[in-house]
C-alpha cells in the first residue's frame, strides 16, 4: 500500500505544462487470498496482483487560448437572448408618386409587440400595431415576414407625396422600449421651359408663318420616367401632326428628360399659354405670341423673367407736345426776324411759314393755333 501511495504522489506532481506524456495507472481486479488470513478469520481481498501502465497526453492552455464558444459544457441552454434590431438604413429616398418601403427587422423576438408611428410636429401618430393598421390614410399598409429567429415589419407608403416626408418610428414593446427611427425623403421633379442657353423664359414671340419651337427640361426624375405632355391653354397637343410634333429624350445617368415641341407655319391662332407637364406631378408654362403683318419682325425676341414684352420704343404724348412747342417757338422767332435783312437771309422769306406749318401734325390744337398765327 505504501508503494501505491508513493506512485500516486509522483504522478500528481508531474510537470504537464510542456504537454508531456504521462503514465496512467490501471489496477487489476482484486481476488481473495488465504495467504494473508490469520487463523479463525475470513480472508480479505488481496492487494492487486497485476499493475498495468498506459500513457495519455495532457496539454495545459492559458485562459486566452481556451475556446469557450466551442466548449459550452451545456451552458448555452441557460443563456437568455434579448431582442435586438438588425443592421439597416436609417433613411429612405423615394421619388414623388413612387412606393416607399421602411424596414424594421428584429432578431430573437418572442411575444413582444411591434408598432409603427409617425412623428408629426411634437405628436406621434400610430400607424400600425402588430398586424393591424390604424392609419386613416389608405396608402399605408404593413407587410410582415419571418425567418430563423427574426421577424420583419415593413411599412409601405404608396403614391408618396411631399407631405409624407419626415421621421417614422418602429418600436418594440420591451422594458424599456426599443426604438428604431427611419427618415423618409421625397424627391420632387422640376420642369422648366428654357431657351437654347438653358435660361428660363416667360414669353416667346414669332412671326406669322415661322416655326414655333419650345424646349422643356425636367430634372430629378426616376427611370423609367412618367410621361411628358404639352398643352396649349386647356388643349392637349398630339405627338405627331402634319404641322409638327413632340420629341422626348432622357438621360438616366443625369436623371433628367428633355422634350421639344414643334409647330410649323405659325399663325396668330397659335398664340396662347403653352405648358409642359411631367405626369401629373409638375409643369411649367410659357406665353407664345404670333404676330401677323410686315412690322412683326421688330417684335421677335424672348422675354426673360422680369422683362416686358413691348416690341419697340415710342414717344409718349408729353414728349410729342414738347417737340411741337419747340418747333412753334422756332416759327415764332422766324416771324419776328423776318423783317430784318439778316433774318431774311438766314431763315428765308416769310412765305415759308405756311410750308413749315404743314409739317406740324394736326392732332394737337396748340400747334395748329401757332401755325395759323404765323400765317397772319
């Protein structure tokens, strides 16, 4: 027995830090023996008659090298997982009139309720609760999906409007509540009637018989885009007519559409307010003037914002009156100086007074009185 105890102590103190190969002790089964029994007593179990030695390899590792995730030892069943949001975008961009989808995905959720709310000023408007929709606006709906330890509540907003912009809140009814805020932005297209330089124009003037050509640029549009139409006042214009037509070209990389309207052999009946429409979302207008007659050439120009549409300069009535009075004064001086030889030589004979008076328009009574006085 003493030998066995010493062997155990030696094995316990062995250095296993280097991954040494250590002996493993196996004891043979015990059997009774009369050799060790005194007289009058039963024989006890004998000590092992056979000792066999086998080896096994033990390696000591540090705490940092120990793989706790792999060696769970049955503890994983006792870990309580809490709900948490999946990584997602906190902002969403949508074009005017398109459908917006706001995602809220939660992992490891059990029986907690999930709701969508919208912030309006300082108030929160309830839109959905679990699978129920409480929004008055029928454009709002909820799509629910689930997978392996996750569930998704997707808020859908159809036919997005400018007033739909703002913050939306996905809330899980935990203690305290879990909140995910998503911002919705609505991109609004813009239409402009421009000249060849790309400058916005308010009015365009054309000669009778010339071709009307209008250019419209619509920016910030999705692809495929909505339709582009032209109207004159309330009349919808056709794409293909015997007098012209409409062309539409788009650039998906830049996100804009360019449309042109052509009308051949313009007449005054083609005058009016022309409008370029992108779907039913946005439009821009320009006023077209078609001038008939030989003097219409002087009226051809484009009116930019802030300018007037007058075709040429003209003198007002006070300016004409000043010119008439100035001429009347010259004739009066001629009348006074006509008797002198110097005045006669400079201004000519007094008989020219009636001839000069003929150049004064008869629309002003003051000038006529002056001319009659000179004739006397």
